[in-house]
C-alpha cells in the first residue's frame, strides 16, 4: 500500500452544553468534514459532549487512540466553563501552562481593546508541549497537542484555524463524488447497488431517498479517490437503471 492509498482518519468532539440543549445549532461538523475531505482525511466519527471534565477526557482518550487525528471545537474561551484545554491536558497526562507566544499574541491583540486581563489570559493556556494554530480573527490561537487539535466553537473562527492548517497534515488522496438520481424506490434496487459497489474497488455508494411530486425517488452518491473508477461506476449504475426502465439523471434529482 502506498502512502496515498492509506486511509487517514479523524474524529471530532463538539464540546458545549449549548449544543446539547438545542440553544445553539452546530455548524462546525459540516465544515470540518468538508475540509478534512480536501486534505485526504476521512471524518469517521463525531461525538457531542457537555462541559464536563470526565466526559471530555473520556472522549479524547477514546477517539485519539483509534484515529490519526482528533479535532475538538468549543471550550477554549475566557470563561470558567471553558475547560477543554484542562481536559485534553488531563487526557494526555501533562500540566497546563501559559504558552509564551500565545501570551504575546493576546497582549498585542488586546493592547487597544482594554488590555490583557486574567480572563483573557486563560486563552493562552495550553497542554504542556503544545503548538499553536493561527487565528487571524480574534487573536486567541488554536492548539495542537500531539494528534489533538483544539479549535474555537465559533464557526467563522474555526474556519480561519482550519485555513491555517491547510496542507500541513499528512493525508491520502481526497475523496471525490458523483451523483446519479432516479425516480425509483431504493428497496427496488438495493441488490443492484450492493453488487455494483462490490465490482468497483474502493467505491462507496450512498443511497438518499426522497418523496417529491407524489413520487418516490433517490439520489445515489458514489464516492472514490479515483476519478476514472468513479466515472466508470456512475456509467455502469446508470446503464443498469436504464436497462430496467428507470431513467437515470446524471448529477442527481
């Protein structure tokens, strides 16, 4: 297996009582998943946890062990309930320290914004030995501790941190996709889909049914890292649908 053939995986922990209560709708899962896909890394699992130390520690230790990378969003701000840094440090078995470069960044950022107080200084705290992830929006940096990446809960800030990481993580080939739609019940062609997927190495076919205009249909999303295999599979599936009198719609319905 070459390095690009290897499947690199990641997990995401979304930290925050506000997500679990429904007060805030998470937008980071989709953007982290999309960014990882471009880096050639598969987002394999997502866990939403409360602002509770034991819950975060358990999730960090479980997910970092079975994935190449672990990302967290939320809980790295200036308030008392922002405990993600402490939880990750506990999971890694290291103390929490003030990162000198993070402190300098925050001092410069808050120089004309009222100065660096104790609450703001909390955002310079990192697990001992960690590196920083650039944040051009609000000054406070993200954190990389081993294979764990701590990012903000605010999606626009997370996006900036992801941009700072672009091209810096080892991954495989990015996953690409092609959609074929059809007015057909997915149960009618379930065997066809399974057999088609088996014939094309490395291909995954996802079926997404819907009911519109009084009719049942489905979009079939074919995913692969190989553009030629992807196209061949899409053409093969389309031909099979046409053969049973079901008109395929390239690009989906």
